[in-house]
C-alpha cells in the first residue's frame, strides 16, 4: 500500500533553538520525502504493493538483492517514528511504568541517559540510537545507515537520528551537542510511554 509522508506533529519552528526551522524543512520536506517517494516507486506493481511497510521491512531485511528497497523503506519508517520522538518542551524524565522499567533494567534514569548519549555519539557514520524492548528487557542499541530495530524483532520505544542531515546545519560537526540538546530538551516521553504500554499490553 502507498506509504504517505506524515506531516510533522509540530510547526517547523517549534523545536528551535535546538533544531532550526531550516533543518526541519530540509530534513522532512527533502530527505524524508525522498525516501517515501523512492519506496512507493519501488513497490509499485510488485507483490509488496498491498502490504504494510513494517511487514515489507521485516520480510526483505536479510535479502541482499532487496537492499535498495530496504534502505528506502526503513528510512521512511525510521523518520516517521523519529518526528514523534521529539516535542517542544520535551526532555526531562518519564513517569509511570516506563520510568519503573528503566530503573529496573538500567539501574537508574541517569545510567540510561548516559548509555543513550554514548550510543548516539559513537555510532560511526550515519545511523540511529534507540531505546528498544527486546525479549522483555529495555536496551539501548544503535543501528547503522537505514537499519531499524523492527528488522531484528525488537520494539522501538524511542530514537535519535544521528545522520548528519539531522543536525549539520545547526551544529556542524558537534554531534554530541545536538544529542545533548535532544535528550535534555526535546525527547517526547509521552510518546515513548505509549509505545512501551502498547508493547506490553
């Protein structure tokens, strides 16, 4: 089925000063839009045309001959998920069951936060840092390029995009500064809590 480019869940200037209007316009309207367009073009008139994008990603993840389709599918999905992981006035800490689970699996929230920042900062080249639920345990992981946890049987709870196009206009080569600003000021813990609740329901 055709995969639609989702509108941003906030205005283009809503994440400033941490992520600028210019970055969001290029990132969403150019990069994300291109992944979506390329994916829809690639699946047209194929057996995948009537399938949900998540199902396509899982099925072709280990097929080297489908690498181009996988890259566009996974990047389209990853970006749609990423936009929801950010919110104006975000950051802080989660509450409720997700907070309890983070404390149980990481020892404390600060330990989790440190692991997430480290994963994002040390992802070599382009990629993503994630909080995932894996076999009933919350873990911090990272994926290179277009790779995504749903291709590995994990449930994404939260992500940070560390492709250069996510931050370079605002931060140049200062990726750790971008990561710190996202974690401290933009992470959408309500979205993460909803993802966790759905995963354990």
